[in-house]
C-alpha cells in the first residue's frame, strides 16, 4: 500500500479529456478576473475590516489587509505556476497529487471541500438575512426564517442556492455572464461607499496608527478556546492591538481574500490557460486589494477605532451612523446583498469542480464525475452539491464554523507553496507559462506566512479542524484508497510483475521489478 504514490501530469491532462467527463473551455481573462472579484468582494468588505480595526489592529488594519494580500499573492503565484503546468479542474488537490502523493492529495481535497462547502453554506445563510434587511429598509416585514415543526428554516438560502445551481447546470459561460453583471454592480456600490466615506475622514482618527498593545480579559476555560493557537502554544498573555494585533487582524481579514484558489479550479474551463490564468488571477487580486485598502482607510478615518470597539458587532454601517449618515445603511445593505450573490455562485462552482476531480480519480464515487452531453457541466454533481449546501445553510447554525473556511484555505496554500519546490525537482523538463520568481525564496516565504496566519486562528478552530481531518482520513482508508484508479493500476502492475517472476522462477528478478513499480 503506497500512500504517497503520485499521479503524472500527463495522466491528469489525459483524464480531463475522458469522454463523458470533459468540461468545456469557454472562460476568458476578463471572466477569470471578474470571478476573482466576485468571490472575494462580498458582504465582508463592509464588516470584516471594521471587526479587525475594532478588536485587533486599530487604524493599522490597512497594514493587516496588505499583509493578507501579500500572503495571498505569494500563494497565488504558486497556484498560477501549477495551473499553467496542469490546466485541469481540481486546483490544489490535483497539484498535490502530482507532487506529494495520494494521501496528502486526499487531505488537501478534503480541506478544499471543507473550505468551499462551509463558505457557500455560511454565505447563503447570510444572503437570506441581508435580503430580509433590504425588505425591511423598504418597509416590508419579511423574516429571514420561518418556523416549521420547531425548526427554523432560512428560506433565502434555499432560494439563492437553487437559482445558481440551475445556472451552473446550464453552463459555466452563462453563469459567468450573470456573475459579471452582479459583480460590476457591487463594484459600483463599493466605490460609492468609499467616495462618500472619504468626505467624513478626519486625519486625527488615524492617530495612533498602531495602538499600544493592551491585555484582554483574564483567561478562563472558554477564553482559552477563543484565543489564538499561537498564544496558546507560547503561553503569551492574550492581548489586542500592537504589532501582533496587525497579524491577528491579517488572519481575520484573510477571509476577504479566499476565493482566488477557487478561480484556479476553473483551469479546465479556461481558453488558452497558459496566458489567461495568470492574467485573470493577478488582475482580480490587484483590484480586490485596492478596494479593501480604500474601504479600510475610509472606515478608520471616519471614526476613532475605539468607537468601533464599543459596538457589539462593528460594521461600516456603524461608522456611517456615527457620523450621522443613516441613509448609507440602505446602500450598504443593498451592496452586501449583491456582493454575497456572486460569492455563492463561484463557491458552488468550485465545490463541484474539486469533487469532480477527486471522483475522476476514484477517491470518491466515479459516478459523480459524469458531465452533461448537452451543456458539458457536471449537472448531477452540481445538483447534489447545491442540495447539500442549501440544507446545511437553511437548517443549521453553520455560521459557528466560519473560521473553518480560513484554516481550510490556508492549509491548501501551504501544500501548494511547498509543492512548487517538489514539482521543479521532479519535473525540471516542464516549462510552465508562468513561473514564481526568485527561485525557492517566494514559495518558502508563502508557506511560512500561511502557517503563521494559521496559528493566529482560535484554538477551537484547530480542534474542529483536527476532527475534520480525522473523519477525512477514515473515509480515505475505508473507501478512497481501495477505489483509487491509481491503486488499480498499481495492483495490475504488481500482478503482471508477479506473473513474470513466477514464469522465470527468479525471486531476485521479482524483487527488482517490484521496486520499479
């Protein structure tokens, strides 16, 4: 049982052309760039920066966004090099399978499912809540949930997931066009909020730019689970602000940058991926970073960070209300609703593509990788994913697992960053269209930064993550390892070698041949 057997790049590309399991190449550079913005710019642009400024970094939240953006950019460089070398669906899962072996590929694929499924469910639930808020601002009372048999049903989650599941079944290009329209609208809303916000900026609010570190409340059993894993390991007294607060803020706002790895899962549906993928991914990341930094500057310039900290759940609306502009709440609520809409679409697509890649390899049931003859989309799988996301979003308190999205993403980033080093050593003959500059330096730096951001997540997040990994490993050994197509080929090769050895009667030859397998 070889747990670290690898799948060749040539075989991955060949499997992508298997009849009945092919995807159609229809996406352009513009589509990819807008897809990156679509998944990264959601309601979080109106809330995550406010939380990071209030509770961790103060005005230096701008630096937190910059640190998160640099970390994401380094990892995305590695994704771009891999994606131009292996332009097939599956993203980090496929990259890890080609470099570090099957069991690690399974773990990364399992983590990607965690990231995409949890993110889609959490955001679908929030979409329904924001929809109710928009109706409320228009004077229409429409509760976000209805009670059925003692269970709260968040109907909005079912609605939005159903709509985009249908669009994704009908075709990736069609859903991309719809997503482009929504994305351009929400960029307009964000720019409006930035322009209006800057009219209230007072330079004095930026001082002190990096607030002095202050200890938080005394630790107890509950607070230990809430503190960062880094603080738990080092025994550091829980604190906020200061230099460490900037990095804690970066770990939180990193949530704003997840999604660019999802863009890489669309590699198999991109026209001319060697050129289109790097341009689309980096163009989207640059635009998103600019928008987030401008929003954070407007936010912390409008009101002192201490005033944000007094709010129970600070958002950009908190700042506008503090300066007396209550009308902005309507614009922000509308922008949040539009922002979440496209995020859900891209996450649902990415989830189906990761499962598709894993099922092609037999690690999940092969029937899931069938694609529609008419639309060249994984229709059956997309419907299954949509149904599962809608049920969890609509019927459970899934938002408790919000930080699981970050840890799933960062773990994939670490493996892809390290995988570049392995790929270059194992396949020096490859000449991908994009190559991470400065040799080994940037991939190693990317892995280190991602690991450090992971340690800034809460202890309870790591506990949930360990449980998720344990479940995944159990499933791999119960099903994936035995049904792996690579395992079947490995077994066939062993059988052929054994037959040859028996015919020759040479035990020594048998040992040599097996070592070659």
